[in-house]
């Protein structure tokens, strides 16, 4: 049995404390660890549902999911993140599975489009995603479009 539990919440359902911890985790990984200067707070969080992974009441994993048309032409997920100290437990796979389930339950669709960092290609393939098109740079980091249907 896993030590992580998940909740899916709309933006309005997030507490101030949860939002703060989510933004802190995103900044720790995407801005500090990956040394990528970009605008994380992009006015898309309000449209998203938030998949939050808790371990002992701490937020250690997170992604945001979008309905068809709210980010891409298909449903999508982004800001997929697991705290560095928690990655060794495989929570990333749990997070993706829960995010896929969330998209099915909340948005009633199975087709998902993502913009994935290239080094995570094999990780996403294990969850049924397939690369579409060529590599491109997003915020200075190589990415690929992937689709799961």
C-alpha cells in the first residue's frame, strides 16, 4: 500500500495554505532545481482542476488537469511535479495514473495531449502516451508533444 493519497480539487476548493504549498513545490522544482526562469503563475490555474498528492499531510506531488479547449484542443495535464526527496518511491507514476483518472472522471474524455520534457519520453510512454511531431524548446528546455487516446 502506498504512503501517498490524492485529492482532486477545483481552484475554488483549494485552501490558501494548499495553494501556497503547490506554488512553492512548483517553484522548487521548475524554477530552482531546473534553473528555468519562466512565468509559473499564468492565470491558467483558475481553469484547471488540481491533482494533489499528500504524504503525512505534506504536498509532495502535484499536477493540474484541463478540459478540452482550456489549454489544448484536447484535455491535458501540466505542471507535473514530485518533490525531489520523494521521487525514489515512484509517486510520479501514481500521480500520472490519478491525473488520467481525473481527466476521465471530471471531463469525461480519454484523449489527452501534453507538452512533455524530452527526457521524460519513456516515463510517459509507460502510461500510453505517444510522441507526435518534432522536439521543440519551451522555456529553454527541450519538449515534445505527446498524445494518449
